[in-house]
């Protein structure tokens, strides 16, 4: 099973700031990585496929980078609706696995 | 816009079988892969299993011995069975569609408590 490790577990930020979340895989997963956003009480929502491809309707202030084992999600110009928990997920192989999440909070 | 809706009992007794169904709003079961995922405070998001468009299945090895998944295309739904449940199986269960190497549509989730 591929382990996904996110850091930091939580991050304080303000509107307008830039936030970067890291995700590391326990083995090489090439670019088979997706990012999700979860608001309290809601299901996760996909932000990005294959590291950097934005899902439909996701604003361009979200950007993904990386390959192999190390990945990052950057939110440039944080908006009030961006305060949420973010998860990475590997789709390199089953069982699909998720990171433990990073909560971006005020 | 496809919609998914989980249904089933919200409380299950220990050692019983948890049974959930996911209704899909459009007749697209035969086109995509369909997954069950659960989320608990202790274990985060955990992929349980999926069923592919041709009916083949794949399971998380940690749960494989207790999980069944099947689809009914005539009813536009797919289902999850998890046997011999314990308190560790208490979680919010989601059904989701796999597309383009990610889960692009999710149900709202159903909280199932084992007690």
C-alpha cells in the first residue's frame, strides 16, 4: 500500500495570502496524484487530476506541482471560501490512498 | 450533472452486515468506475472498493475479506456490503464516480454507527 503523507496538518493564513501544502508518497507514483477540498459537513470535491490539471470550475488560483514522490498544492491569493481541508490522493494503483489532510484556517 | 445518493441504515449492530446502496441519477453505470470510500476521525479517508463498468471488482486488502460490491444497471445503482462490523467501521460512507484518475462526483455521504 502506498502511504501518502501531508504537511503541515494545519496552517493558519489570511485572505489574500499564498498557501502551499505538501504531499509525499512512499514510492514513486509518477504524476498519478489528485487533490481534493473538503468543507465542513460536505463531501470532498476534486480540485486537480494528474498533479496539475484543474477540474471543471476550479479557479486558477489553485496550482499543483510535482512528480515522483513529492507534490505540492499552492493557493495564491486565498479567498474566504478556500478555508477548508485539503487532501492528496494517489491513483497510481489500488488500494487508492489519501493523505491525512491539511486544514487551512484563519 | 450526475448526482449520487447513498442510502441504508444509519445504525448497525456489532457483527452484523452493513448494507448501503448508491443511486446514480443518470444511466451511466456502464460507462465509469464506481467506488465506495469512508471517512472516520481516526483513519481519515479510506478507499474501500470499486466496481468497473464491466462489473469487475477490486478491494482494499485491509477490508477485502468482509466486502462485497455489486451493481444493478437496471436500477442505476450500486451497492456495498461489509460483514462482521465492529466499532472501527463507524464512519461516514461515500459513494463516488471515478473519472480521469480521480473521484469527480461524490454522494453527500451517510454516517453509519456500529452499536
